[in-house]
């Protein structure tokens, strides 16, 4: 009685102060709309995927400080070999304009390219292309320095490549978007037909696509939700109030995010669509409870009484499902990936706001109605279809319970086997929608053979027994070995220059520079000894550099490439030489380990907390385990689907297991609550009638909420970004499996085993 009195008092107080509350909500709505109108920011920088104290990330930052940034914008300019004489000055002008941009470290093209000729005991670096040079001599030089030419001109000599090297990532992060836009505009001003790509450009393409899709998804989801509300709500007049209860939490959350200047990422940008459908789930259950109470109390003295009874019927299961969903998302906060931490924190806050706003908006909205309006027969729906579904489920569980258990357990076992075979990898191309940026990437990779690079640093150990000349010979052999890799588009190192000099200058052969001292003197004043786009040696001249280019590839292929390089390196050099593989790709490849650890950590934490919540609610640990069993079906089914359709576990799907576990528990808890509710009329009934009553009561709301969730994830599945689309599709299927499991497998388990685990 105390509980009912409290709820009734709260309802009456809300109704009493409804006008000030509506005014407050209106002000909050206007503020949120204003904050959002100022613009939500997107951040997909490298920093969001790694903690600042991560060793790999720190090593990458140190590499950028030592050798210069490998964040390089690559432009394929429509300049043919025949056009070079008149284009060199244009290229120099373009270079000067680019170098004036704050955040640009260096610019390199054939206009700046130099190659060495021996002079005495040293080298003099002269222009690689000279308009005064005879055509035959120039083409011969291109052939002799093929590795170098391949970095500067396409194989058919119809395109010239321009490299714009940015400052280190931490120095340009704040103005990255503005800088990339300025670089693209500057290049396009000189060469409108240029194809521009590179990791910085692709990163901006991710951001733009997310900003565009976040808005489109939000509007589409709202449209779909409105249709679902009109079709499935027990009273169509509820639709407007329900829509407000669904939209306002999302608006408030993103107003708060915008006001605090929090940047979204490719993961948290999904929150608007997710929050809309989660908010709808609570709203549907509350309105279903209200409709049920209108039918039971046609002569209710006031709307406040009906609202009180509806809240009493719905608040416990809705609170529990909100708690489990929050657990699923908040578990992401304990991930090693900052992007997932942000997603977990803000999504959890949004779900809590949605729970509170659902009750507040419904109470305030319905308070303006009369009892007669609520029970108006021409507006209420019969619910005949839901009744038929309920009757079919009851009959199936009663007559085919053993078969349901058998099929479900076989499904669990088979799906668990498939789950162990899911591939863990992140494909950067799947994060990029079909767009001009993707077309430019393919064009440049086709012309250049690469769009990304690695830098291999080879250093003789102190006290090494091999001579410096032997080291150079082994480096040449290793370079040639790398050139045979089908994964690599081009390779450039001191070998490229050394072999050219040995072939062309027999009397002043580069090979005669046998001593370390002579070689360093030869390279000391070269442009290639500074931090630049193509390094030959380290700034301190103690390390030789091999630069390898490659096309975009998934993280598991990158890991295999690194292993292959290290294996061949060890076979060539043994323990005399140290190898460091540097560049963004080395950091990107470690995402596999982060994804696996995040998946295990977040799922384990979510599972444990939900198990504890269930144990507290049921007062029985074994019953809690029994109830959790059907909730493993959507998880294992999801991984089975991933295996069958070759969908990998990557950065976008790394959050999927705790989320699906939290969502799957929603249906379970609503069914359990109505099965266990302490009504006097139910407490003395045997198990089967109580189970049937719970199925009949909960099925309409479960069907409506599941269809709503599936509709929301269907919108995500329409994304033009493959990874996001796969995430939406997987969640859609998992939610459908969760409903089937909770309406068949769970009742069959309760009917068969509930009595074996008394309190």
C-alpha cells in the first residue's frame, strides 16, 4: 500500500505542477536545439582508439618526432611527361602555396626531387628532372632509378604525384579539418582534375559521412517510429505523446553533448538512432500497461488513478530493463578503446534520461485527457492479432515443450561452435562509404600502387661483427626480397641509389664508399638526410631506412605482413641488426588485440552485473542462470551469422555483445515480472496459468517494442558505410532471435525446470 500511495502522490504532484514542468521542458528543448544548431563535432583521430599511455601509440608519436609525420596527403596530378617542361614552375608555385599553410611540414614532387652523383668522396644532389636534359637521357635515368621514378610519376607517365606531409598528429589535431580542406582547395585550384587521397583525407571523409548519416538516420528513424506508433499502439491517439517522449531524450542528450563541446566518433554517432528506439521501448510498455488498466477499470474515478495503476504495472520491469541496458552500454566504458568509453558513457546517460522522460511526458500528456477519451471504443484497437500470437505461443510451449528445448539447445551448441571461428579484423575500407573520396583512393592506388606506407628502420647493433659493407649488401638483398611481396606497391631505400651509382659510375662507385664514415659524409648534406617524405637515413645518420608503400588492407592482413617482414629480416640479418617497423599501420594493426580484449572485458562485465541483478531480483542464483540461458541465443546466433556471411569482429562490432545482451534481457524481464508479479489473484495459482497469463499480458508490448527496435536498426543497416550497415543488420537479426527465444525457449525452460530450483 505504501508503494501505491507513493506513486499516486508523485503522479498527483506532477499533474498539479504540470504547467511549470511543461515550461521547463520547453526551455530545455529550446536550449538543446540552440546548442545542436551550433554544430556537433566529429573526431575520428587516432587518439580516440588508443589510450595516451599505450606503448604502441607512444612509439608512433616518437617516430613522428624523429622522422617526420607519415600523415601524408597524396595527389595524383594530371601532368604527363610531355607537359613537365611547362609544369615545373606551376608545381613549384603550388608547393610554395601549400608550405604556407600552418600545419604543413613539407611538400614533395618531381619538381623538388634530387638524385645523387659522386663528386670526390661525397655526393652532390642534382634535379631528377631537368627540362634541358635530352629525352633519351631523361628516360634512361627514369629506368635506372625506377624505384624513385615510381614514387614521382605513374608507370604510363601520365600522372605526377604530389606529397603534402603534415606536422605530427598531436600538433594539428585541433585544426585538422580546416587544414585538409585548405590543402584540397589549394591543389584543386591548380589542378582541378587531381585525385587526392591519403590517410588524412580518408579520415576527413569518415567524419563527413558520419555527420551526414547521423542526421539522415535520425530523421528516418523518427519517421519509421511514427509509423510504428500509429500502426501498433493500442490507441492511435497515444502517438503524439509517445513521439514527444521518444524525441525529447535524444534532443536533450545531444544538446548537452553540443553544449559541453564533446566530439562524437564513428561509434557514438550511432547514439541518436539507438536512443530513439530504446526510448520507444519503454514508452510502448507504459502505454500498453495504461491501455490494459483502462480495460480493467472502465469506471475509474480519474485519469490519475489509471496513470498510477499503469506506472505500478510497468515501472519495475521498465526500471530493470533500463538497468540491464545501461549495464550493457556502460560496460563499454571499461573498454581499452577511448571511442568505446565515450559511447558507453553518453549512451548510458541517454538511456537513463529516456526512462525518466518516458514517464514524465506520458503523465503530463495524458493528464489533459478524460477517462472517457482513454476508453473511447472507436479509437482503441482489439489486439486480436496479438492474442492469436499469444495463444499460438502458449499452445506451442504446452504441447511441444520438449521439442522447443531440444531445438533451442542444438541451436545454442552449433552457434557457439561458429562463434569461435569468427574472424577478428578491421578493414579501413569498410569504414568509408562509397563517395568521391573512395573513388580517388582507388584511382591513386591503381596509379601509384599504394596509399599508405611503412618505414623500416635498420640499425647495426653495437659490437656487431659484420662490416658496414656487408650490412649494405644484406640490406640490398632484403630490399629485393621486399620487392617481391605482392602486398607491397613500391619499395625505396639506399639500395635504390646505391645500385644506380654502382651501375653508372664504375670509377667512383658508391660501393667503394666502404667505410661507415665515408658513407655518412656522403649523405650528410643531402636533402634526404632531413625529416622528409622519403627518408634514406635517420637524422643522426645511424639508421638506414626502407620505405614501403601498400594499398589499404584489413588489420589481420597487416599483422600477417609484419610477421612476414620480420621473418625474412631475421633470415637475412640474424641478430646483428635491429629492425623497427614504424608508421600508422603498426598502430592500426594492434586494433585486433584491443577489439578482442574489449569484447571479453565488456561482455564479461555486462554478463556478471546482469547475473547479479537477476539473482537479486529472483532471490535464486540457479534460476538466474536458467533465465540467462535464452539470452545467449541472440549472442551466439549473431556470431554464427557473422561466420556464415564472413563479417569480421572489428571496431564497429566490438561493442555489439554487451549491447545485445542488455537488449535481450528487456523481453526476459518483462515476461518474468508478469510471471512473478505479487497480485493476490496470481499468487495462489499454479505455474502454468501464471505463465500463460504473463505471455498474454506481455506479448503485445514485446512485439511492438521488438518491431520498433528492429525498425531502428534497419535504418542503420541502410547506411552507405559497410561497417555501420553490418552493425545494424547484425543487431536487427539478434533482436529478432531474442524475441523468439524469450517467447518460446524461456517459457519452455520455466515450465520444465522452474520447480527444481525453489527459493
